[in-house]
């Protein structure tokens, strides 16, 4: 008989409550999503860097690199 049979992480497997663990994990995931959603709600979608690069290349005088680095599109 294998030494770890009937045990997991040093404790008896009969004490594992997988249903409760799954339920708590789902509750925590829902809470995390709510926190994330409250944080990003109302913010604009991220712009990939090439949007600013394209603007700079189209008109380097109007869109110098320094402006592209500091732009606030909110």
C-alpha cells in the first residue's frame, strides 16, 4: 500500500469538501469580477501603440513623439 493513499497534502482525503471549495471559489471569482468592473466602468478601451505611431507617421509635426506619449484621450 502506498504511504500517501487516503491522504492529500498531509491530511485525510475524507476531510476535503470539494463542493464547498468550488462554491467559495465561484463566490470569490464573482467578487473579483465586480471589483474589476467597478474599476474600469466608464473608462475608454485601450488604444494599441500603433494608433499613436500611425498618427505620428501621418503628421510628425502635429503628432510628435512627446505628444503621443502624453496624450489623454478621455
